[in-house]
C-alpha cells in the first residue's frame, strides 16, 4: 500500500492517556498495513467487524465525610486529577533539570483513560508485578488514517493486546515488547522498530519524541506500578 504516513497528533494539556492510546493504535495499524500486505488480510485477519470487550475502569472508594458510614466512589475525573498533577511535576522537573520519579498504578492509568471522552472505553491497562499489559479496541472511524476511507475500513475495529516488561534502566530507546496480539493473531514483538507502512519512521521514533515532550528519560514496571524518571540533566 502506498500512502502518506501522517504522524500521530500532537498532545494537548491533559491528554497524556489519549495521546498514548493514539500512538499505540497508529503504530499497530500502520505496521500491520505494511506486514499484512493485502486489503483482504488487513480487513479480515488483522481487523475485526466487532469491538473487543474492554473492562470498565473502577476507582477506589473513599469514605464520605458528610455522611458517616457511607462510602462514595471517586469518579474517573476525580481520580485522574492527581495523576495529571504528577505528569505536570515530571515535566516541570525536566525543565529545571531536577531528578525525580513518579509512580502510577494500573487503576490510576485507567482512570486517566476513562476521564477523557476521546479515549473512554477504548483501552484498559493491567499490571501484574513487573509486567504491564495494554488492551485496546478502537473503531477505525475514530482514527484519521490516510487509507481508511479509500479502502472502506471505517466499519472495522483494531483489537489488540500489547504486553511489556520494563526492568530498571529501561528507556524509550531500549524498551521491548514481550507479546503482541492483533485480533487474536500473534504479531512480531519487534513492532517498535518496524517502519510504518514499511517505509516511514519507526514507531520507536514516535515513542522517543513523546517521552521527550514529558521529559521522561527512563522508566520501569515494578511491584504493580509504572515508574517514570527524569535524569536531572
């Protein structure tokens, strides 16, 4: 397929989850298009006519001060607010060359996804010890890809699961995927280093650019949390 590769859209304030989700979707879709080769395989093997079930994000319960004995569950917006503050903290630390680290649980990341109307219901994150997994189910009608309308793919869904283990010392230049499945089919784990549509930039180059926007110089998945670092340089 010969089509101009559009770069993932630039991030706006408070759109970290949406931006990451779009980055994952664009990368998988463009690489699949390059690997799949034919319209039939892209439409019928790697894309689906139905969405995959995505778990609903749940927030931890908090005790209500107004009515003793009752509890009120925090909304995704309320839960995601401190997460956005931590993202702002790491950006500020990077600008002032301070060394810092911030932690995020799977629940907090899912709340961030759920709080954004453009990413709500499209992805879910799980963290089991030192392994993270992202499940996505995205209707192509929500993605502005150059070949979507030309090949009549607006009615299809990108259903994929990406698993990653990030030990200490991991950064955007060396992070590796452990497992990738697209519509139930195993996919090469070197997804990050494959060129989009077989000719454009690699997905890793966008990961590096996105990490640089937030000043993230390293990260790891440990004890059920994603930990991001700035080096202070």
